[in-house]
């Protein structure tokens, strides 16, 4: 970030009346890497069973058990959960059964390296289930929340209301955001611009040009606004849209260009004063290193599930911290990904300002776990633990397809 952009960063934070740079530095007491280092020790137990549960495609859970009867529950990446579960039992379970849960980093690495002909997407989706179950198990073993394992403290954290909709007229979007601001105290929102992988097209002609000022006018200057282009634009068009967003005091533009075009994204980041955010789809840590090194983004957004679990998301956050960049993970639905993200954001020293919190009623995330996440005064409390601090609904598990791999 060049000096003018840093200035914008601080000014925008102050103008929004929310977290400031001082708040950010106050979190630097947390030392997640030191905490991870101290956790990385043998427990003297072995993983003896791995169960998966899914109800078709939307979401699936993983339960691990060790030979001393300890257990932990995690979640695979949402979407195509049935395929992910099949792959988990075939390609990952044989590598994990018999391992010591204290070797979580080695387990994570071996699941990637031993599957080097099938890297990333589905391997990481399955690994996320195993890794997040391992962290739950370690938390329960130590009688601490995951956030505390990482040196943080469960507390209410600011969330931004994240719209997933492009089929909504700007005036209707503005109306529902104003209601959320007034009813639940949201101080930040993200809306959708352009069209998903849209080759510069808008969802319908003129929607984005109308949306940007309409939302700002409706919610007022004190609310932080952000927009996601979901890989829509060429650099030229992204810069054009970004400059309009800047005129209306938006804080960041997310995934402006096809996410695999790092050089394009870097061009946009260089041209705009406003921040560019991205990385949710990226699960290759070497690609993350390149992205951060070339300053393609100003705010890094790993998705704990897509990237392969908390262990790998923490590595991305650490790379970002070393480059002095904030990390605000992608958590675009109300499954366990948001719970895990709250724990992580309460612990990492370079946490960005708000946790992403979907404002959509996705249906499939309803009653997945308890206690439910509740927004109050624009904040959501990190579940207090132990582990992730939530219990997956037993009735949901009862109805799910169960598959098990066991240590012979
Ligand atoms: Mg996004």
C-alpha cells in the first residue's frame, strides 16, 4: 500500500466511526504462532475413526475419535458435500488414521503432498473437515476455546452484513440494509457489483452505476461500505468502477478481476486509492505467497474451509502479517465457517475490521448447530468453547448419510 492509500485506510476507518488503527494494534498481544508452536506436541493418542455426515450437496460434517475416547467435530467446505465425503474417505482418511492429533500441521501437509496429483479444490474441501475437527478435539482436550488455544479471548466481534444478491434492485437492497442497520446495529455492509465472472457485463445494464450511490445515500456516511465483483472485470473496467466507489467513500473492492489473473488484480490495486481485497478461492499457499509479495491485494481473505482448514488459514494470515496486511477471512454463509472465522479473528494480530456475516436466509444453514449466532449492536460473540463452542444438531446428524473409516 503506498502512503496515499494508507492515509485513505486510516481516514476511512475514522469516518466510519468504527474500529481504528489503535484497535487493530491492541490485538497484538495475541501470539497465535507461538500458541500453535506450543500446541504442536504429541498427545500420546491416535486417531482411530473418521466419520462424515452429509445430507446431499450443501454441507457435511466430520467427527474424529482418538483411542482414548476424545472426539472433535468439524465441517467440510459447503457445496458438493457428498463428493467431498467420498474423496475424504478414499484419499485422506488412510493418511490420517493412526496419526497423533498433536501432529495437526504434519497431517495437513501430508494430505496435500501425498495427493500431489490431485491438488487443491476437493482435497482442501475434505481436509478442512478433518482439520477443523482436529482443532475442536484439541480445544476439548485442553478445555479451551479454539480462540484461546490461539492466544485470543472469546468476545463480541464486529460483523459486516454481506449481501449475496445480484437479482435485487438497488432501491430494494438499500431498504433491507437500512433495516438491518436500524434493527441489529450493523455498521458495515458488502454489496455485489457487476456479474459473476461477467467479462465486464453488469447483471443488467446500469445496475452497478445505480447501486453504488443509492446504497451510500440510504445508509449514510457513518456506515462502512464494500463491494464484491466476483471476478467480473478487466483491469480497465475495474478501475472505472473502483473510482466511482471511491467518490462515494467505499472501503474495498473485492475480487475485481478473474481471481486467477493476479497481475490484473495488482494493476487495479495500484491504480486505486481504495483497497482491493481478495483470495477466497485460493487454496495453494505458494500462490498466496505470490499474491502477497506482488501486492495484488491490500486485504487478504482466505476462506478457512476452501483453503483446507484453520491450520492453513493461519499460515496465510501469518504471511499477511509479515507483509503488514490485514486478514479478513471469507465466511459467506452461516455454517461452521463463520464460527471458525470468529475464533480466528479474535486471535490473530492482523485481524481486519469486521467478520463477514451473511444476511441471506440460505435455508440449508438453519438449525445446523447450537447456540445460534446472534447479531447484537452489530457484533456477534465468539462461542465460548471448549473447541468451537457449538454443538452440531444431533437431529441433523441422525438424518444424514454417515460414512466411516476406521483404524483396523
Ligand atoms: Mg467474494
